[in-house]
């Protein structure tokens, strides 16, 4: 797959810049060293922000929608040309299946093309408040945007923020995840190769700990933070950004319930929820993590689900026979192992996950639990472990679905359209899937209620966090 060690530098003002020392990037499936990257510093982050600030203030980038569209279309073309190489890197550095890696790469290409189309259609409005008095509401770029990217989908989750930021006219500083620097570097090479991209519009500074991220959050020259990650980190960013009153776009944790009513097609539900729960080894914020099942069908559903989870072949992402890849690292493998023991103590462990001989692998787990106050129900577990809970009627189903602090996504399985409509309205989550789980695409907004975040990504609303509205008033007879 990868014949030689790779290297990932920082990228500022169109130039590759070495970091402070070097750090290794490893393959979570076997522990092998894939390459090295140069961690950035607060000083390097400040340098990148200064370049982005000057580019925004002193060039015509923010007033050039056709140029911005051209850049995004060029990025899409270069991502497509490098699709297989990027997918191989994702498999090696992230541990997910190759089909998942290809799907992620294609999703990023779709995002870039979608926002390339929107770049030329950012509209304001004009109103005449009195004879000859005109108010124009102009939509303008917010300024410098810092994009903080997670490791679980490092290409798609970058481009879904970068796309609307560039389409809106912002300049950008990116902080990639330390677990996937080589994947990020390959995407940055695609950007570097875009002939229409002016220097200084997109910059990137690697991270090892928290120094770079903290510098971006604290910088008075950064106008917007777009962050995808845990709710705990999102709260820290929100607190840090309060001093400079930054605009925040936060897509945070999730604890997605799947509600299965007694009239559901169980074959379809099991098929959808096996994929919906175990995609990326459960390391995605919209994964189905709680199965809420009508009591009358719980035993049947549990038996089917246990058989489906047991049949999943866990192995290296590059192996065509694998149906679920590895966790991101051994630390998370140990964390999930502790959660499995806690599930055995607090509930009924139906299927116990196990490690493989090598790598950060963990097979799926299922457990029954009745206590919605348990942290196993309340906390995002971020791995291939799912709870089964029961309900007696629609009211209890909704109550339990809303019982956590999260509200990112949910799914409902029923043939009753009226009930599907009522329940999807009653569940407090940003996305509700009916008789399926996990459908995400550029055209449809995603985002969370409550502790799952602020703002929306994807869709036309994805532009909003990167735009300001300016009111210009013309008095009759003055001009």
C-alpha cells in the first residue's frame, strides 16, 4: 500500500514549513510507522493567522465569487485524481475499511463541488422602507476562519467546513488531527496544486498537544472557529473564545438512539443498524449507539441483532474480507475494554467484544440496560458497543430518546407514517432518519441540539457561520 515513509509539514502562505521537531504517525491496525510530521507551535499558528488576516484584508479574495468557485472546483478535481491514494492513506492511518475510506473521499469531492456551485449565488436583499429610501442587506465574508479537524473522518470533515468557508470568502487556518497528519498533508497538496488558489488563503499548522488549537482560539485576528469533535472540547473552545467574542460553529458529540416499534421490518432494521452502529468501528458521532425497542419484540430483535453483530468480520481495513476496521489507537482499545466490563457490571452483557492478536481492534458488543441515568447511556462511548433498552408505548419511547444531553441524530423504524411524523417531531435532534440510519450528503444540513453543538454544516445553511450581514441604508435625496 505505502512503499515508503511519508512526511507532513505545515503550510503557510503557499510554502511548506517544518515544525518543531518531528513526531511519528502509526498504523492502528499493526502499529507500524507510516511517516512523520512536524508539530506546529503557538508562534507558527500566529504566523499563519497573520498571513490569513493580511490576505483577507488586503486582497480581493472576499469579493471574487467566480475565483472562489474555480478554486473549489479545482480542489474537487484534484481530490478525485488522488482518490485512491487518499483512500489508501485513510485506511493506513485511520484504520477504517477501504470502502469507508473511498466513501469519505467521494463525500469530500461532493462537498467541494457543491460549495463551488454556491459560491456564485450568495444573495442579499433590498427593501424600500419609504419612497426613495433603500436598505440593502449584503452578505459578506466573516473574515479569518480557523478549522479544527477530528481524526475520524479527516477528509470529509475538513472539506465540509473548508468548502463553505472558501465559498463565503473567508481565509482559513486549519489545525488537523495529530492522529491523521499524513492524510491531511495529501489533501493540502491537492490544495497547493490548485492553480487559481492565491497564496495565503488556506494555511495549515500541525498539532501534537493543544498549543496550536489554544492559540487559534485565543487569537483576536480569528473571526470564526469551526470545530468538529467532543462536547467536552467544544465547551473548552467556547469558554476560550468568549474573550474575543468569536463566532462558533460546533458539531459535537452524539448519542444517537434508534427507536424500533413493534410494526418495524426487523430484517431491514437489523441490516440498517448493523451498519449504522458499526460504521468506522462506531467512531462517528452519528452512529446508532442506543437501540430503543418495543418490549413485545425485544427478544426477537435482540436475537437477530446479536447474530448480525457476531457475524461481522473485524480486521484490517485493506482486507476485502473485513467488515469493520480498527479503533484509532491502543489507548481507545483499552478504554472500550473498560466500558465493556462496566456494562457487564451495570447491565446484562449479551455479546462481549474481544481484541484480536494484533492492532487496535475490538469486535462488537451489545448489552441490555434499564437505567437511563447510567453513564453508559448518558455518555458518548465512541466505539463498537451498543445498549438495548425497552419501552412500552410511544410516549416512553420519546422520553427515553430524549433522556441524554445530546441531540445530534436519531432514527425511527415503523410502517406507521403518522407515528413516524409524530415521533420525529418530538425527538430533540438535528437529524432524524426514518427506516434507515446514517444518510449524510452535502445538500442536507446536519448539526445538533443541546450538547451536540451550535450551527449547521452541509447545505445552504453551512454558509451562515462564515458570513456576516451588513445593512447599507440610502436616504432619498442625500446622494
